[in-house]
C-alpha cells in the first residue's frame, strides 16, 4: 500500500523510519491531483506545485539533520478556499471575490500547521461561501463522491474538496470549516472522519465568515488520529504523541443514543447501518441508553428566520451585494438574503434562545460520557438529482439537520465511518461536552476500533 493511503501518523512513522521522503510523498500527491481520469481539477481551485516541492526538499534536508520541526513535518495537507494563505486570493469558492487582493499572511490556524512542517498542496473547492451541506459548486465544478463514482454522487459540503482530497489519496488531512456540519457531512458521505471542535478552540481569524457565532475550524482525515493531530496543532501549536487518542481504558462508556428528531426520515441504508453499529457497540461493552432531549426539537423553530448564518452572512456581504449580486450562486444568494427576515430584536432574541437551549440540553446530555446519533440520515444522492431547486433545498436541510445540533448547542463533535467495506458510506456522530475535546478524541478512538472490526 502506498503511504498516501496511510493515516497521517502512519505516514509520519514511515518518514521517521526513512521508508519514504517528503519529496516522494509530494510527488505522489501531485500525480493524483493532476490525473486526468481523477477528480483533482474539481477538487483543487489552486495547486501549490512548486512551493510544495521546494518545501519538501527543505524538510528532507532538515530530517536528514535530525531537525524536523515536528513528527508530521513534510506531510501533504489541503486547505479549504476560505482560509487566507500568503499570496493567494481567498475566493471562498466564489467568483464574487475574484478581484480581491491576495492575502498578505496565512490565517493563524494555517500558520500553526505550516510551522509544524505540514505542506499545503493547494486550495480545495467548496460550496460558495460555505453556505450549503450539499457540496455543489456551479462555478468551479463539483468533485464526485468516491463511492460508485460513475454515478457522480455529491461529496457533501461545504468542505467538499477537503474530503475528496483525502479520499483520493491526494493529501493526508483536509483542513475545513464547520458551521453546521461542513466537515462532518462530507466525511460521513465519503467514508472518512470529520471533526468539529468546541467553538472558539481554534482561531477563525483570516477566514471568510459564514456565521461569526457558529463558525469553527475543523478537519477531515482517514482516522481519529489524523483529526486529533490537525486539531492539536491548530489549537495549541504543539503535538505530543503520548497524548494521541487511544481510548478511556478501564471505563465502561455510557453513551446516550439521541432519539429526538435525528432518527426521522432515515433511509433504509442508514437505518440498517445504524442498528448494526449499535449492536456492535453493545457487544463490545458500551452501555447504550436512549436519550430524549426536548431542547433539540426547539432548534428548528429558533432558526425559522434563517438563524445566525442568514443574519451574520448578510451583514458581511452587504457591500458586495450592491455590485456583485449577479455573480452569486442563486441558491446561496437566497440563503444570504434571508437575513432581511430578521430584525435586531429577532437576532437578540435568537441569542437568548440559544443560551437557554444550551443550558437545558447540557443538563440532559452531560449525564452521559458522550451522545451518539447518525451523522446524516441519508446516503449521498446523485448530483444530477439536485438540479431542481426545491429538491436541493429539501436535501440540504436534511443533510444539515443532525450535524447542526452540535454547532447550535456548542458541543465538540466527530463523525466516524460506520458502514461495512464496500457498502454506501454512513457516518456515526459522537458529540462531547463543550471544551472536552481531548476526552471526545479518546472516546472516538475507542469506538473507531470497534467499528473497524
């Protein structure tokens, strides 16, 4: 197996043991991105070809001298197009920002990754302005899901290119954002791991915002360890291998199986995979208890006027809308314009309602080590099925429904692949307590081992 199909930490070990080189890994990544039969052209909006080669050579030299800046130095990653990178125009998957000036510095989260020696292979495509869970981009193309690729199914969004860059072995980790599920949805639909940290854990400075209230910086990888490594570096700037998630030994995990709202409208494949996953967890010593949480059912009503993303994105886009309206994806434009439905009183009331629902949900959910639920209630539909705007809107709401709970209630959350090999990808989501990210990674690693058996 080539190193590009290993996890980030496995590849780091390969480098440390001199089984490969940074330059070899970068060349493999570039070959996959450039493959005319592959999805590279729809996955990357820009490729840092020469910079990546130069950085790989420099890091190989440092490794040879025993001076690598971290254990993951020299490994390829991808960066979602809403993060600033020095010298690049941050387009956020849109044509609206084509004439914006190039960034003068990297976003802080990206700076920390690069300081650790991770190599950005380029900028991945996304739903325009991150405003959809579907992943379709009418301007720059939509990369197809790896499952039954000939059927051209959606990758999920908004971090669509981030997921495909990992699933297709172009990079080890895709850096994305997650405002309502934008890392976890594509991870679930493509058979990967997707992470959303507690709000505020990682700086969102240097990113194009969707919702300043809900935005978080996440990652997509092959394993829990991949996302843990990226999260640790972006949050703290450091990576301590002894802290790598391995499980909570000597403890019987008590998991709340969320039953409110999230089981509605599940398709047959997800339902069958979900029940099978619960059986496997119970058979391996997990204590599963149904968890009804009425505050969850109040979230859609709280967001009835578009929620935080509509109001906060409208505030950010207001000047651009005066001159560039015709350049927007019509579906995204409609969602931004919903911000007009909210008055200042509505917005303040929404903030108060969110705080109330967080308090009520915390009282219920914190009785458990973690809460589990299906990440997404359906498997990935075909891209062609979503030409109809009404159907697109319905599918989008369904894709976002379960994941958005974690953002609204400010809980850290991770999606793990739960399907058997060869079956349609289905995700199992684990939600942890706010600011308990380290604990959630350990719980996720324990569950990951069971689901992989």
